[in-house]
C-alpha cells in the first residue's frame, strides 16, 4: 500500500522492508523541499515500526538516481527574497541526512546512473551502497556558484589521496569503478542484474547473498584518480572553490554531525549570493556564464561566509587562485 503523501516519492512497507523510490524523472529526481519533508516523515514512520528492518532507496528512472537538490527552486527562493524557504530547505536536508545516518534500521541505496550533489549526499548517508557499472558520482556545485555540501566536507575529506579534493574543488565526475576503489560503493552489479538485485533487497535478503563485493580489476588510488572526468562545460566560481578547499581541510578534523551543522549555515550564505542565482540560471539555460562576482576571491567575504579569521580566509583565497590557474591551463574546457 502506498504510504507517501508526495507525488514524487513512492513508498510502501512490505514485510520488514520500506521501499522508498524517488519518482521525479523529468527533473532527474532533484529533491524538492516537499520531497525532503516527505522523506523525513517516512523515516519517522519507519522508526516507529519495530517490524521495519531495512529501508531501500532507489529511483524510478533508469540511468538517474538523483541529480541533486532542486537548485531551480532554491535559486528562485533566493531571487525572490524568500529567505525563510531557503533556510527551511537546507535545515530540512540536514535533518534528513542526520536521520538516515542515526537510524538503527539498515539503509540500502541502489544507485543506477547519475548520483550528483544532494543525491551523492543521500547515498553516503546510507549504510550500504550498491551501484551499476554505468553509475557516476560528482559534486559539481562550483559550476553554479555553490559548494559541495550534504556532508561532503566530511566524506570527501575521508577519501584517499587527492580524489576527494579533486571532486570537490574541480567539480569532476568519478566513475563507478573509481567509486568502488575509494570505498564510496560497496557492491557493483551489472545492469542486467539490477532488477533482480532490487527485488532481492525488497524481499529482505541478506546483503551478502545478493552480491559479493566486486573489484573489476584495479585496486589502486591511481586507478580511482584516472576514473575522474570533467562534469561539464563552464567555469568554476572562485569563491566556491575557496569554500570547498577550506571545508575539506576543516571537515577532516570534525565529525559528520559537526560538518552537517556547519554546512547548513554556509549553504544559506552561499545561496543568497548573486553568483548562485546567476550560476543556476546559466546552467539551466545551457549557456556560459560571462563572469563571477567577484571574478577573484575576496578574503573578507570568504571570512564572512566561513565565519573564520581573516588571515585564514586570505590563505585559502590564495590557494583557490593558484588551483584555478592550474585547472585553466590543464583543462581548457573549464
């Protein structure tokens, strides 16, 4: 029986399993405020049912798990000065991710295709991540004047080598094999196995019986780094790169709960900047952005965004400038 009150989420409890399916295919399952509120409610429902032992999160659309948050709606809130809705969006998102991480119920995420931004964060809040070989993972927020949030300041910082910093600071895409090598994905399945895997998960089969971990060859960090690819055309916002760089250093020394709390505040400040509104407009309109405002990092503004000392902001502003210079020469398409 369908228990969801949101048209973009299908949910039912069968036996000991809650089946939660993202169903907003025309928007690539970008989660709206309504969807986030409903996921939060459904998690409360699951936690109140002693018989529920597993939650399976999947997508109704082949090739797309979740492209992230509903940036179009959040940019519209910001443009229309609906700051209360911007705040509510990020606070609700934080609570959902915290609830997923803290529930005693096993949460399994079945990724089939694009898993970007908020979708990446949703998957990382799960206990088990199963992905198809064609899946891809990215935090491309710097292309829209935002930054990698949804716990990325913690989980990207925990990734081996330079992979996390390149995902967050360069807006690159990680292939499913690279994600497996970095520990982001627990199990890889072939596309033909996907339906049978989902059915087995829904029936409550033990994870170990569904699929044994698969390496598909390489096992080095170099292999994962080679699996990084450009996430699209367009330049990166200098302020976004500086924020990402700082947070990955900060997040490496703080808990996931501390990171989510800090990110919720920073997200509000970043979403209210003109760069976010113009960046989202450019991406949705599939046109290049003429320039960012400012076109370099302002240490004083960075200090305000991060609530950090000015001298620290100056350091990261300088590092972001150097990184962007290197990226521009190495990747002409950026």
